[in-house]
């Protein structure tokens, strides 16, 4: 049933983190309802809005990293594409940044 997807460890960790974030945010929202807040984003957002925007950014950053893998190999003379763990850490850091300052 899941043969269509290449379930590598980084992919599994990425989706597990997303699932955990959704559970934690749901519990947090039930315990402490959010209010609109204005950060650096051009709109007033709630915690859930910032999580959604951050998840979209994380997904696009990971896709760009994978798509640029062969270019990065050529540019930096690497023997193999750079690790996707780098993009995972960067995307999670960016997600936290959007959640805190967005």
C-alpha cells in the first residue's frame, strides 16, 4: 500500500515531527486559546496560522534542497548529494523562527 513512497529515515522523521507538532498544537490550543498577533508577517496570525505557514515553508525548503542536490554537487565538487538532514534541521529552525517571530 505504501510502495509508492520512498520511506527513508529522514522522510519518516520529517512526517513524525509534523504529526507531533499537530498533536502538541491541538493540546496547547485547548489548554490556552490563542489570540491574533502581529509579527513580521504582513498579516495578524494565530499560533495555528504560523504553524501552517511554517510547515509550508519547511516543505518548500526541503523540496528545493532535494531539487538542488545535483547542482550543489557540481558547484562544490561533492562526491554525493548533500545530506537531507541539513535541510531538515534548517526547515525546523525556520519553522520555529516563524512560530516565534511571525
